């Protein structure tokens, strides 16, 4: 069963292949219920971020569900605009407190630049933030560390100046948006790919090109999108607030043939 399957990070930590993404799910009942639906239906990886503003609800749902801490993998992130050693340490402790956890399974730098200033050169800020993440990792408060939305030119300074190679790069990755330059850099450095927005933020849900493959496998288009990412060796974190869709997104215990993967690659 795919919900029980994992990839192994470069440091030996096992990360579930499928997780629940919580981007754009507001704090409160909606975030709480979404996480509860996911856990109830076998998900063991929850992805959140300080910037999402829902860490308290995510943490409360995990606590209330009553699962042992070791059984659930929690990813959260340093806000994109928070660059520097001290602010990274401070933000991490705040996330730890808001989630109500003793440790984070995976902590990521959310982006190489502030969202409102995309493209800004924050090289030194990222190096300083990464130094903080390395110390957090060494302390055991994070079981793995990595980055998000980092292209090769953003990863290189961390490799050149840090002592620990990022274990994950979480990027927007889906059929029609394979970001091969990033994938290549990750493969070269044993960095695990994690795919967010596998449905292109809903843009692929009614895609006629993909529907031909979905019909062949008696699957939904979202299921094909999720399975595609997994077969590209990416952890995938589809987001939904509806229990039926959360269940459906994980019903991907089938294999897309090489021929059909090539077809999807041509989109």
C-alpha cells in the first residue's frame, strides 16, 4: 500500500512517499479537519509551513488523533523572507512551539528569496540561515533539513559554504512542469525531490491529454498526477480539505507503464 511506502533520505531517514499538503488551508477547523481526515485514512506525512499560519491546528490534530510521535512525519518551513542565522533559530523554535512537538522531521528554507521580491539575491542570507539549520539538525530537533523552491544556483552556495548537503528540495513539480535542471542538480547531490502542486493547483484536473491515460488505468486525473510524481522518484504532497479527495489522492497502487510515462512527459 503506497501510504506505507517511503523514500530514504541521504542521512537514512525514511520519508513517506505521499503526504498531505496544507498550503492555502486556513488555521482553525478547516486545517484541523483536513489533517484528521488524512491521519484517519492512513496518511503519515503532513506538510505545513510557518507562512501558512496553520501550524497550531496541524499540531492539535496530530495530538488529538493520538498517534505516536514516531509514526507521523511532519514537515515545516522557515518563512521565505526570514534570512539569517538568528531569525532562522527563532522561527524554528516558534514553529516547534506552535506545532506542540519536541522535534520536526523535516525543516526547509521555504524559498531562496522573499515572495514579494522574487529573484532577489539573498545568497548570504541563505548561507547564514543554512548554518542555523545545520545546528538545529545536529541538535536533533530536526531529523532532516532541506530547501524549497531552490534552483541549482541557489543550492550551490549552500554546498560550497555549508557542511551538510540539503536532504530535500521541495519544488512545484507536475506533468508539464518537470523542472529538469533542478531534478538533475538534486540527483547529482543525492537530494530527495518533493513535489508540491502535483495537480498544478487544480489546473490539470480536467486536462484532456491526461484523461486518456486516466481512462486506460481506470483512475482519476489527480491519481495519475500523483502516481506520475512518485514514479519520478518524488515525494508528493497533494492538498485537499475534502475527505473523499484525500482518500482518492492516495489510491495510486498501480504502475504507469514506461510508454505511458513517456506520453505524459511529452505534455
